[in-house]
């Protein structure tokens, strides 16, 4: 493990105390880690795991669609349920709104358990799958009060031993063009471990709508933000790692609109001679984001931080490699991930996994064009537009 594999005890204690987090212990990591960047391979392996599941399948995905890919996944889940496997599917009320009702109806009739996280207030037909108790008015008030918090997880747990996560949703958009998709660039992981109680706990809390108390103890296998203290802890831990990196900070992220604190931390790391590189999208499924991200370029380039614009297709990845420690998951470097949405990132530290991530990030850089400071005038119309849109980054 690299020198920065674990924060020093004094600094970590300060982080823990400031977040009022319970006592944390270090876990040795995952028994096996497999990095997957090809969507066809990712979903083929996932389907195989679903088809060979023996006891349970718990899926929690922000987007589940009834397209060519989603239909295959749902059919496989239904068949698993029919052969006696306990199947539970949790999907977000906004991300999956297009097909949530149809999926829930179909899977429920087939014996699967389905929940829809915080359906939109004007979708009362989905309330029965919300998992909340009470009258329709009580549910409406709950959804109105929590409308800005979404369940952005991408998580599958099979037989309490196999973990699927990363930035892939259950959507054909991730597939290559020749398979009817949009060729989105993503990173996913397949993990195996005999002890998955800690990450299973995350699913159970969201499934049962339980009070989100920070009860996890093995903090270094993944990061999540189910409660305010946990959100504070992991946000501070990410900043801590950026500020005290020794060799590299390589980031590939779909929606780049970070806080000033993160920007300052990246600049500080660069001043400390850390190799800081950002891979950001040229084109996004969220139209405004490349323009908003543009408002940060000049300041970062001024401090010699390398910025690569990925030009092959839509970049949807969420990867942060700091020295020889990596997070792959659902968290974007924007205010929505930092302050609103429920996120999950897997921690990877095995040398062979880190080597594979470095190789894939280098490929992404080669398929990008590098930005230069002189390319951006602070007084151009598009830059003024970028700074204006940046005002609204808290809600995007």
C-alpha cells in the first residue's frame, strides 16, 4: 500500500471527531476486484451472476429503463425470483421515472419486491411502491420536502458475496453503438467477498426507510453518505486525500462543478508538485454542464493543472485516483453529489487494480484533447455565460 493508503491517526481522528462519526476500524479490503470499462462485458457478467444466483439479489440503481438492456436484466431478475431467489429492486423516482410504474407492476406480479425512492409528487400512482407508511397526503408532504435528494446509487449484491457497482445504470445508453447504445464511457467493478455485511447494511437502510444513522465501522472499503455525519466525514476525507497527496491526482468525472474548497485543494496539491490531471467531457447528457465546467478551466490551467476534454463520446465516469488509492462509483464533483444525493463509491487499492485503472485513464487521455491557458479569454461571451450558469450549480 502506498504511503497515503491510510490517513495518519491524528489527522483521521480530527476528521472523525469533526463529523461526530462513531468509532471506525480499518478493513483489509475486498477479496477480489475486477475493473470493467466495457459495458457489454459488464452486463454480460452481471446477467451471468443473476442467472446463477442461489439465495438473494438486491439491486439499487438510479436509472432502470425498459430498453433493450433493461428488459434483459428485468427478465433475468423475474426468472431468478421464479426459481426461489429473493429479488429486491430499488430505483429512484426521478432517474427511473420514465418506466418505474411499468417495471414495478410487472416485477411485483412476478413475485419480486420493488420500491421506488421518493417518487415525484405529481406521480401518485407510484406512491404504493415508495415504502413509506401513512396517507397519500403524508407521503406527498414527504416527497415535497425531499424532492431535491435523489438515490444516485449503482449497487448490486448477489448471494451476499458478489458486489456490482460503478457508474453504470441499467440503461442501454452505456452499450456501444453497434449494440444499440450511445457508447457512454464508464467504469464499473465486480467484487467478491465472504463478508459483505457493511455494504448490505447500506441497502437495508434505504430499503426499509430506516433512520440513517452512521453505523458503518469499516470505513475504507467504500464511502457513502446516508446520514449528515457520514456525508461530512467522507467529504472531509476526500479533501484530506487531495490536500496531502504525494504523487498523483487523476480524476475522470462527468459533471465537474466543484466547490471552491475542492478547487483550492487541487491547486495546493499542484503547488506541492503532485501530478494533477482532470478528464472531463466535451459533450454531456446534461447539456449545461460542459459550459458550467468551462468557468473553472482558466483558474486551474493557470496553475498548470492538466485538463483533458474527452471527445470520443459521452463521458459518464466517476473515478478518482489519488496516489495508489482509487474511488470508483456514483459521486460527481458537483454540489448535488456533495450536498444532496445519496452516493456510493467503492475503494480500490489492490496493485493490479490500480495498474489497470492507470492504464484506462491513460487511454482516455489519449482519446482527449488537452486544454491550454491561452485558449480561454475571461471576457468571451461563452465564458461570461459559463460564470452566469455557475450561479445555479448548487441545484444541478
